[in-house]
C-alpha cells in the first residue's frame, strides 16, 4: 500500500526538564540546571527513586547498571510494586531472575500463555491484582496454580480476547483459593455453570465486581445468589434466559450497576430491571437491537435510574449522577475527577462505568457494524476522548484502541471514515493522543501511536498531527526498545509520509535513521514492525532528498536484507517498493547504482517475481524496471535470470491487475534497451505476452507494452516475430486508438522499425526462432502499418500552421508547428546512437510515410527542454545528420510534413549547438 516545509521540530539550548506528575523532581533538576551542570550521583536517594518511578522497568534496569549506588536504589521494593510484561517474552527463567525484586509486587500485567505459566516463579505472595490478555491458550491447570500461589489476590482479569480453554472448574478453584477476591472479570468462557458461581457466592464474600463477558452460557439463577455483587457485566454473552434474569436479578440487594451491552435483551426485561431493582442506578445497554427499536422505552422515565443506550444522551445522563444536568458538560469523567468527591459509591460507580464503556465501545468498533455513523459522530467519539483521560491505564489504552479502530472502514485497503477522523480532530483528540504517546507507560504509547497512525490516513488529520509536533514524537517512539511501541510508531510515520509536505519533517526529526535502525533491530520475529518500517521508507524514498538520506543511513543494505531473507509477503512487498523508489532517482543521485551493487539485491528481486503474491511480484518488477535504467544493472539483471523471470511474469499476468501488467512490461522495456537482452527476450517467448498486454484496456499498460515492442522491433528477427504473432493489428490499434499519446507514438515507431526494409532482408536470408517462418502476408501488414503511421503523424499536423511555415522561414511559424506537434512525455525518452542513426537513415527511405515519421520522431527527441534533447542533438551532430535533414527539407518529392519537421529539427540542432558553445 502507498499510504500518501520542512519545519524545525526541536530547539537546542537550555530547556526546563519536566517530569509529569513529579514536581519535586522537576524543582530539583531545575535548580541543578541553573548552575549549568547536574552531578546526578549527588542527588538524594529519594529523588533518584522518584526518577526511577517515572521509567519503565527496562530503563530502570539500564540506569541501575551505571553505578553501584543506583543499582541498590534501582532494586528498591517501592519501585517493584507494579510490573507490565505485555511487550516482552516472559518465561520461567526471566521470572526467576526478577523474583528477588518482586517480593512486594502487588500488580502484574502479562500477555499470553507462556507468561501465565511463568507468573508462579515471581514468588510474589502479596500479589493483589493480576491482569492478562491473549489468554486463549491458558488452561484450567495454569490458572488453578496461579490462584493457589496468590491467596490474597483481590482482582483477577483475563481478556478481552476469549479464554477458550478455561472452564467452570478453574472458576471454582478461584473461589476456593482467593477468599479476599473483590473483582473478577473473565471473557469468552464457554460455560459458566451454577456450581462455579455458587462457589464464588459462598467463598468470596467481598466479591463486588463480577464480569462474565462474551461467554456462551451462564447460569442466570446462580448469579442471583452472589448477593455481595454491586457491579455485574454480562456484555456480549449469548443464550441468556431473560425471563430468569428479570425475575431474579432485581432481588440482588447490593446491585448498583448492570451491563448487558451487545446482548439480545428485550424491552420487557430492561423495564423490569429498572423498575424492580432496589439499588440499581445504572443499566448499560449499548448496541442492544431490541430496546433500540422500542419507541415506548426510549421515552420512559426511570425514576432517577440511568439507562445508557445508543438512543440516550449518555454523557448528559452520566453527568446527572454528580452535577447539575443543566451544565451539560461533555468532559463528564474529567469533571468527576476534578470534584475529588468523597462519595465512595459515586467513585466506584464512575470507575466501573469507565471500564465497561471502554470495553463495549472497543467491541462495537471492532465489529464495524453498519448504521452506527450517527452514534459515533454524536456520542461515541466524545465518549472515547473522555475515557482517554481516565486514571485507569487499561481504560486509557482501550479508549485509544477504540479511536484507532472505529475510524477504519477497510483495513486491507487502509480506508478510513473521514468524517469520524475529523470529528476526533475537532474535539481535541489529536493533542490528547499525542500527550498519551509521551507517557512513560509503554502500553499507552503503543495504543496512542496506533490511533495516531490510523487517523493520519486522513490528510487533514495528518496535517494536524504534524502541526502538534506528532512527527517528532513518533520518530522518538520508533526508537523504543519495546517492539509494539516501535511498530505502531513506524505505522504512524508510514501514513504521515504519504504527504509530500511531511517527508522533509520526518527526515529532520531523525525518522529516517530510526526506521532503518528498526529493520536491523527487529530483523527476525517482527514482521509487523518490519512491514511498517519498510513501507515508511518506501514513501520517503520517493522524495529525492529523503531518498539520499535513506541510502546514507544504511537503508539500501537494510531493505535488500529484507528482500533476501524475510518470508512475510507484506515485508517483501514494501521492501521491493522501497528499492524501486530508491532506484527511481537515477538522474539526480547514485542510489540506482548503489542498489544494483548491493550484494544479492538483483538476485533477490528476480526471485520475488516468482512470489505467489501479486503485490510482491508487482513491486519486484517495478524495482527491476527502475534499476534497468542503469547500464550495469541492466546487464546484471539479465545475468541473474531476469529475462527469463520477467518473460514468465508477463506470460502469467494476462488477468492480473493493471499495475502488475504495467510493471512486467516496463521491466522488459527497460531490459530491452540492450540489443543482447532484446534478442534474448524474443528467444524466450517475450513477444507474444507483450502483444497481449498491448491489447489491455489500461493506458499505462499501453505505454509500457508499446515501449517494449518498440525496442524489440529494432532487431529484425524480433520484428518478424511480432508480425508472426499478430502484433501488427495490436500495434495499429494502439497507434490509432489509445488514449495515451506516448503509447500511440511508440507504437508508430515500432511499426516504422518493422517496415523500413531491414525485416524484409532478414526474412529473405533467415527464419524466425521457431526454425521456419510462419506464413505471413508481409505486404498486407506493411500497407496496414504505413496507413496508420501516416494517420498518426497527420493528427499532429496542423494544416494552417504547416501552410504558414511553408510560406515563411520566420521562427514564429515553425514554433507554432512545434507547439502543436509536441508530445511532452517523449522528452523523457533516451535513444542510443544506433536508434538515432536508424531514424536519420529512414529520412532517405523511399516511403514518404516513413520519412514523415522519422522527422516527427527526431523533432520529439531534440525539442529544447527535453531531458535528453542535448544528448540526442550531440549524437546527430557527430553522425552528420544535418546534411541529411537539409536534403529532406529541400526534397521536392518529400511530403510537406517531412519537410517542415526536418526544418524544425535543424533549428533544434542549431539551438543545442549554440547552447553547448556558451
């Protein structure tokens, strides 16, 4: 995918050091900076420990290794009360090595079954909270051992992904081992039976927060026995018996909050719960289809009890819990936190609401349901932005992930909803996300960077991100030692680098070097980060200046390494695209040659043309096309098997995308500049697939196929093959009907090569590659070709301008003809001396059509301002072409077009001669 003024983003000099949430450290450091230096080893122990507390545990370990004193302070028990292992592979050996520091560990977050198996090796008997995700492979046995070793556990959360291998047996073990349990939230359990729930009711008297989320079956009757529960969530759970719920759950004596979001609950049950529950304050029913269609329910007043649904004003209703509803503030949760209320019930309710709303909103965003635009624009985006400011880290993360998810329409094609993205921007979401990205907590960094990346697909949001300093922040995060953080930051730079206006800023912020370093740092086992880094480098390499910086930062070696060694198609595709863009600046830097000279580069790209993935084949062919502009690369590609590979690719892509067809033909076009390669392409069977591609409906494919056939037709053997394979009608069709002027031009030149007499000589003394010439009517093919060449040239012949030029030698008259005849793109074509010589010789041909065509071609190649016009003029002057041109311009029998065009070419040669003498 090609996700589409330089600006100073950092200042040098003395600046105040700010550590969020640590004013005492800020004052200490500020005082030292006034002296002009900071003797860090002389800082008080308490200050050092405070500094350590603002770092993740990996950075603490790094600082601890600097001196003996800091090593002791870095092991302080107060720094190891909380541990987040989600970004790291944690096995039993790693856990054992950390065990001595984790004696007082109280809060642990982990990811995956292997980390779960390692938890028991921490020997953290005082562990109070455990939270795990990616728990699909965690078994009853593992969970039972964990809870048996941590009897004072107060909170256990596993999700939001499904705990498929955990059963009711493990829930009973939790109940029997953890009598002090206050919070239990489990996701995706197949069956939660009555015995398990009754065990919780019996052995966990302090259990106040219970969630069985996205489960298949729950014993509703047994849940009514958990009389201690104050907050209950069954969001996303299927097969609920709502009749049992409406009869028994209102009897729960302490139930304050109930979450039934994303279920098939009916209106009658909702009404019954609201009217009959004694203490119920909040019923959350987001994305419940039946109540949303009940007009009576939407207008019902619930006597102070809140019903939170898509059809209610959620923010206003939540605000009614603690402020005058007339204020109608949208920063509800921020307003609540600023109150610093001592109301325990209110604080617990709001904390629970943050958690269940963030969970449900993320699940709804992931489902990508139709018909929710109004909800997201009116309420959903604002809710997520509110939740991003929560004091609960997991709520902040889910809210950021929700923002990253709800804007995406089609992840495969990187399509987002522009209205939703700009709604986030209008409500201040960009600054909030960037502030989260600057957090020292790596989980928040990762999710905030992901949201910034997705939102930045929208050009207006990308501009806002850049203006808020987001490029500097993302470039910094790309250097993170945390792979997840680095991956999402690279994704953000990938999307931002689509905008031409951001490329320079990314380079200036050090983003290019950071992206190249990522490839070396995560060269194995990090497909996601590698794809994003290579994709960002591909976009940056499309810019001339950034292309030079990519190469100078080791990017060529890094990208070739990916092309050679990585097996993931996304990485291969982006690496090949990056190499293609690096090689596209042959006129302005040496990157094209550098890529070709990198060991194994050309062989790797040739091999990628055999990939089963179309995107990889397309970008590899594009890279070979660009590289073939360098003479040494062209021959090296052929030596690496490029001719055979690209002919096979062209043969196989008749039903492929236009992009692949264009690049396959383009690469053969590039290789065929060499006559030896041109002959090899013909012998390998490359003529027939190129003729087939010339019949494509795509304009770009017309150009590359016509260009390749033009080069091939220079060789008389290939010219005969083109005739034999039915290429004349295909070229005639291009010459007369293509929308592309360049395709028509090159098709006409190919036909001119084929019928200037050399093929006839070859046909008389030799045969085609099959051993004997197919039966073809050369005379009929010649007549057809010349007729359409003539018609093509006439389309650029303004008769009024011709008459004026014939009657006058004034430069203005010739200039008018030139303007009407000029094909701008033809100025990018570069011809060899042999090709120029052939057109000069064609001026002497007996065919008036070929004379006109040759003079028209030479006009295009010498027009001042063309990229290679001076080169062509020099070739012509060295071969005495002026004399032939003057003869053509004066010939009485020559057609008027040939005469006028020849005069213009002479004038062009004079211009270049004067220019070169200055």
